[in-house]
């Protein structure tokens, strides 16, 4: 089983700052199978990044993804008030096939 | 534009079977995507339950496989979920979601439905 560990658990930043969120896998993940989601309270997750670095439809270019192997990063270049949310990474691989990280909460400082 | 809507009982008794339906509009479930279920216990993270592809292929969460059944009703354009022998640990918001058939990320989600397991 591939375990995804996200860090930090909570990130406190101010609007306008840069956010860097980490997702570390317990085994090598094919970057094509790595995605990031944003979830706001009371809402379903929303796909942000697919294939480690591709932006989903309608996602602003301040969101970017990168990484390979076991280490992946989501960067938000300049935080807007609507970006404060919980972020999850997700991978497809060996059984149990699809797993999510435990999430990083991005909160306003 | 694809839309997904979950429905079903909001309260299930322990040891019984949880049954949910996801109605899909704006897109045919026969059109080359996986259809899956993800749940989220209150205040916690996301857990994938399983996914199914039109034509019969399925992806199973082996930790839950014996209790989870996912199926398609193409005549109604719906996906169903059954979880047997539920306990309080199965209390969660249940989401249905569409995932890419090659890369498996979830690009469309329902709004979710809260299911509480309690007597």
C-alpha cells in the first residue's frame, strides 16, 4: 500500500504570500497518477492539479504542481482569500489502488 | 456539463446495509470513465471506496472489498453503492465522483450526502 503523507498539517499564511504544500509517498509514484484537490467547508473536493503538474479546467495559474518519484509539491504563488481551504493529494497505484493524503489545512494568519 | 447527485437514507442502523444512489446528468455513464465513491468521516480526510467502469472492470479498495459493492444502472444513468454490516465507523459524507479511465483522478464530484450509523 502506498501511503501519502502531507506536510505541514496546518499552514498559516497571509493573503499575498506564497504557499508550498508537500506530499510524500511511501513508494515511487508515477507522476501521471498524482493529483491535488481543494476542499472548502461543506463542499466536495475540487480537482486542481492532475498528472502532478497539469492545471484542471478553470484553475488559476497561481496554482502549480511539481515533483516526481516520492516527493510532490503544490504551490500557490500569491494567496487569495478564497484559497484558504484544505488540500489533498491523491495517487493511483498498487492496492488499495487509490489513496489520498491526510490533507493540509491552509488557514489565514 | 456532467452533474452528479447522491441520494439515499441519512440514517442507517448498526449491522444493516447502507445503500446510496448517484444520479448522473449531462453525461452517459457508458462513455469511457470510471465511476467511484469516496467518503469522508466528519472532520476527517478522504477515503476511496471503489470504482467501476462501464463494461465491467472495477477497482477495489481491498481493505473494504468484502463489504462494498458498486454497480451501474445504465438504463437510469445511475451508480449505486452498498456497504454491508455498517458500524459507527461508517458514518461519513459519501461522495460519488467521475474519474479519468487512464489516470484515475476525479474530475467531477457530487455534492455529497451525510450518512449516520446509529440505533
